[in-house]
């Protein structure tokens, strides 16, 4: 590897682009009014906060966020929570919504097209490197180490890769590498994923995180935009074409991930389905979760509303306000109810004799008396009627709500409104 000067390693030479336009169709009603990056996570955060916090904690503080689908509430969150970077030091989070332009009257047609449509904005910042990030994954990563690998390899492009079992790799873009981790081929969702050298049962899955030399990226995007047969996507079009023409390397995520105490495996989650979204949130209620939100050395920043503390009221023989193995956010009231192994976002009121077990409740919900909710997600702004039972009869749950293959029930106010009176 090449020995490089510390000045070239400075994150100030890099622009970070966060792709935050995804709808997340598999999340059903949860994304009716919110884009996937703007969804709630962990009681008080939004999914995009993890990528943005990685940028700030790594020193990459020139950030552009590309938005498209249902962007209003995401833009509100960015405005309230991510305007603290000092512009006088040329640090910022700029939002670049999809918009009509002089030469193109269309939405972004792919990830590469989204970057291409903002090429003039990127070039005006005069970066030496461009870091492209997905805004809809949960992970903690030091991008400085990623940049060091990219520069030491004298790479034109570097792809962050996660080791996955080969039999679980068919849903990813897979990098086939040589002994030096140079990518020799790249295939999207292959039936027979190529193995990592020396690890016949493992494969390198792309995390949707890319580092480019800026001039190389500009040239690749211009060529791709001129190709009428291209889908204008990094994974399907740009990367497979570049592998044979340029120096493209894999970066091992294990090198740059921020470790979590008691969990040696690198933590990265694509919470793109109702099951995976519920599982990642429920894990936070365990004694030693796989994701450490309490690490002061790598804080996750968000917009923190000014809310009163959570309150637990009533203590009697038949009515106790109790929460065990649970996360309870600000302005929640547990009034004579029992909450176990659950996650309550802000402004959730749980009325007397209700029982929650394995419930993820998003903000501004009201859980009626004697309701029993098990293994479910309650979407924002729901009013759970008195005595509603969910999670005990799979057939009844499927008739009234959306029940996943993993047995998680999604409840939204739209579904509740359709229940028989």
C-alpha cells in the first residue's frame, strides 16, 4: 500500500452525499407519510441520524442529503436537528431535493442519476473525493478509515463490504475479490455468490457505501447518463462497468466499524422490511444489545424535542404502572398498565390494565384500557381501542391488520379505522 500524507487524509477534501429518497415499499403503511430514512428508530431517533452521525463523528462535515419521496417531514427533521454545523467553517448539511431543471424534467431514475442531476452542486464544492452513503441503514462506522484504505490502494473507487454467509448473499450486490481485495467482478443478487478468498462459505456484500475519486466519478456519471440502455444505478450499471476499467477495491467493514461491547460481530442492519425493523428495535430492549446507543465516544445525534419525563402512575393490588426490559421515551405515561420487552417512542399513553409485550409503539399513540398487544408495531398517531387484542390469534390478526411472515403484526390508524364498530 502507498504511504500517504496526513493532509490528504483530511475529511475536508471529501463531500459526503447521503441518498435519502427511498420509499421503502416493504414497510407498508409505515412509509405512507414518511420516507424510509425519516422513520423513527430506537424511541427518539430517525434512521438517517445514524449515517449523519457517522459523518460528523468521522470528521466529514460537508454533507449533502438527496431527497425525493415523502420528503417534507424528513426536511423538517433535518432543519430542526442538523443545522448546528458552523457555516463559517465551511461545514454544513445541505438538502438537495429532486426538482425540475432546464435539461431534465423527471424524478431521479436511479442512484447514479440522483448524483448526476446534482453534479454541478458537487463540483462547486471542489472535492478531491466523494463519499456516497445510503441514508436508510443502521450502523456505526468511522469513514476516516474507509478513506485511508481508498487512498492507500490508489483506488478510483472503493466499496464498503460486509461479510455474509454465501447462502444468505443472494439478496445483495456481491463483490468478487482477489487476494489483495481488488474487485474483479461485481454482480447484483447472484444465484451462486462468489466466495471470499480463503473463506469458501462467506461472500462480500456491498453496503451501498462508496468512495470515489471526484474526477473519476464525474467522468463515469457523464458516460452513464449518455447511455440510453443504462438503468442509471450504481450497483446495476456503474460498478459492473467500472470493475474492468479502473482500480476498484473492497473495504472490509470490520476494519472501520465502531465496536459494540459484548458483540464482536460488526453491526449493520438494513431495516427495509417490517420484520427486520421490529427485530432491530426490539434488540435494543435486551440487557446487552447488539447496538450500543450509550457510547459517549460515538454519539448518535438527533432532533431532541423538549418533552417532560416519562411517568409511571398508580400502585395498587390490581393496577400498577410498570415497565420491564423496555425503553420508554419522553412524555410517555404508563397509567396502571404493564409494559414488558417493548419500546415506546415519545408521547405514548398506555391506559389502565393494558398489557404490552414485544410491542414497538411509534410517537403520539394512545393505548386503550384492557388492550393486549404482543409482537407488533403500532404506527404513528394510532388510537388503540379499549380491549383490542393483537398477537394471540394469527388468523384474526391477518384479517384486520398486516401480519408478516415472521409473525409481527403492523397496526396503523388506517387499518383501525376500517374495523367494524
